[in-house]
C-alpha cells in the first residue's frame, strides 16, 4: 500500500532554550490531534532551523516538494525521528509514548538567526502551505513567540504560541511551561548544598537562571528556605550594597547561625560592570568583608556555584505535565474554531485561555513578584 501524505495537518515546533514540559506538550498535542480531532500532527525537528533548512533544500522546486511529502509519509513516527535527513516528521501514537515525564524535547530545539530575515520567513511560509499545514504551534520563550507573531502577521496561517521557559519572564501569563520543574530542581540543589554548608560553617552562593527576571530565584528561595535572595529588579549592586549584604550574614552568624545559602539570579548587574559570573563576584566581595581586620569570623568560607543548565533538565513535575496538557487542549480548540484567533496560550488565575500576540504585561505579575520578595524577607529574618 502506497503511503499517503495527509490532506491537512498541524505542525508543532520547539524553539529557543529547552524547558521541562515540552515533551509532555508534544505528547498531548499529538494524541489530542489523533484521538479527538482526527488530524495529523507534523513535528518539526530543531525548531525554526528545521523549517529554514527544509525550505532551502526545496528552493521552490515542485518535484522536490513531492519527494519530501513521500519521505514524510514513508517515515512515520520513530522511523522519521531516527532519520538524519528529515526535519519534518509525521507523528504517531508510538512516537510520543513514554516521553511525558522526560525533560528536554525529542524533536530538538535550536536558535535560528536566519529566521530574522523576512525573505527566509517567506520561503518557510511557502513550505508550510505546500505541506497543507492548517496551523503552526510554536512552543518557546520570548524570542520564539516573537517569531510566531511575525509568521502570523506575514501569512494567513493559524499560528498559536505556547509559553515555555524556566525563567518565567513572560509577564502576560502567571506561569510558563517548565517553571515548576525548575523550582523543584533548585530546591533539590539547595537541599544538597545545605549539608556541606552546615558541616563546614560556610556561605554558599548559588547562581540561578532567570534572564532579566528574578522570579525563579524568588520562588526557589521561598520553597527551599534559602537565607538570602538577590534579584535584578532592585538595580545594579555596588560595593557598598555587597558589604551591606555581607554584614547581614555576619550578623546572623554572630547570633548563632551556622551557615547561609544565598541565591543570586543571573540577571543581577553590578556597578561598575563585571564580566564574571555573579556568584563569583559576590564570593570575592563577601570573602573580603569577612576577612577584614578585626572581623569576628575571619575563617568564614564562601563557596560559589553556578547551577546553570542543571535547572533545565530532570523529570518533569506533575504540575508541568498537567499545564502542558491544558495548553495543548486550548491550542486545539482555537485551531478547529473557525472564528478562533491567533495568539498565545496563557494561564491566568488557573484559567487557560488565548490572548493576542503583543498583549500587555499583567500588573498582577509585578505585584506577585513584590509579594514574594516581601514574604521571603519576613521569613528569612535571622
């Protein structure tokens, strides 16, 4: 029997930094498509880069497009996933089985500077239409959703964005995919660092991700009991600021505290500017303060650690798996609704809905961040 390319389909891609919950979303979007909507889902390997490379390889050649459709129809599911040639794969039930709790994304994710070129995007749009794609679902952070917005503006395709970033720096949704898992990973990390900190009477300075937002560090601080959280929203840190923070730690030690865990978000800046990791800048400033002449704890050690990409991996939490399913459900309902609008799936007050691209930031998000900051301050008073 000759394989048949689907008359219509929905494509999904993952772009930018990977985030826990992406695989759970892929499973949900594929299974809802096959089981409920009876529509095929095409998975795009390596995000926008996969579309750009495929469009370039075809170069508008009609015969090459026919061959591509035949290859996609022939290499369904896992056969397509293991093929090094295909960047567009027809997903089936087996291809998404057992992936829900796994971090990362089996389709791969990448950043693609070429996609900034309007002519390149025009070729991608031509490719999508040639493949009979009814809608494109883009899963990623701020840059990825910006790309989705451009595709929406430059074509008549249905383009749905899904927020997925551990940084939680998208201010139009209460939560993005991956945040809950990343917070859990940070709490796990703090638990392990505390053992050494207590044993050796040390100050541990741990640098978290978060880009320009301090939300990830704040949530991890509240959930882990870290004594100090330093976020970028307060502005650049001066030498005097760092001395003040060190004095606070030293005061706690004087009152009997045996260790301290300090979380510093990667978006924190210094005055004057520093090129080194934030954790190391703070370590040197703290160590210098503790070793000043007449200091009560000249032997107090400060150990820095940049947690980095550890925060992106690991088993996806149930909360992120559930959110992934809800986002996929919302995306499908928008796609099949003739009057549905393009936009981004968001979580607001535990309701999942679609909002237009370019929706203004929610004032509640800023209030929530401030509330977390104040709450941590009261809880960590030594």
